[in-house]
C-alpha cells in the first residue's frame, strides 16, 4: 500500500528507519558515480528535524567529494525486517568539538585512534530533501507466517507500506 508522508510524519519515518537500520551505503559524487563513491557508514544520530549525523575523517575522499558536490544519497537496508529507505540530501562538513562529544561512542574510537581529540575528526551533517521507503510493519515471525498464508490462499496478508517522504 502506498502511503506518502510529509513534514513531521515523514521526519518520524526517517528517524525510525535510520535509527533501526543504522548502517547505510553513503553515496557521494552522484553525477558521475559508478559505485566507487559508495561506502558503508554508521548513522550516529537523527535529530528531531530529520538531520542525520555521521563521523568522517577530514582527509577522506568522501569529504573531498562533498566539498565539490554537497548532494548525497543514503541507502538503508534491513532485509530480515523488509525495511528499506533511500534518502537524498545535502551534506555539510563541520568541525565542532561539542557535537563530537554529543555523538561520541566507544565504537567510534575504532576509526579515530586518538579518541575525541583526534585532529582528523569531522562530522557530516545531512539535511534530507526527500526520501522513499518500503517497510513491512509488525513482528518478523508473524509476517513470515502471513507470507506463507498469502502464498497458500492467493491473498495478500502482509501489511507492507511504501511511499515518498517530502520534507
């Protein structure tokens, strides 16, 4: 069933899926990308206004590509839950010690060996322009049985939703 979302309802869906899925394929260099400008990234936070936050090395190719073109695309996928989302937005590279402190978790030290004071830390702030989602709501095991029953009966019993998100 198609259900387009706008404003706060759309922001809530972005927050729900990005938080639940966490890892996305973060794409830069969209005008000429052939897959080599795509990398997995962990979403650190999604604000109440839908802004997505990521850590990034200030000298990374990704940051250089964002300096040339701020348009990015984020692909979120959670196949076992049948939840998917693609987010189109604009990236901004920021250097903010307080935001580093706010977003920091022990896992981030894997990439920034000197911890919160690592001089190579930058933060990517992504303001979504729009998104598209596919989401099967409900319990995973119940949905599995609904799929089997759907095949057996020839009816659709799974409550799947998809639609545009406009902000």
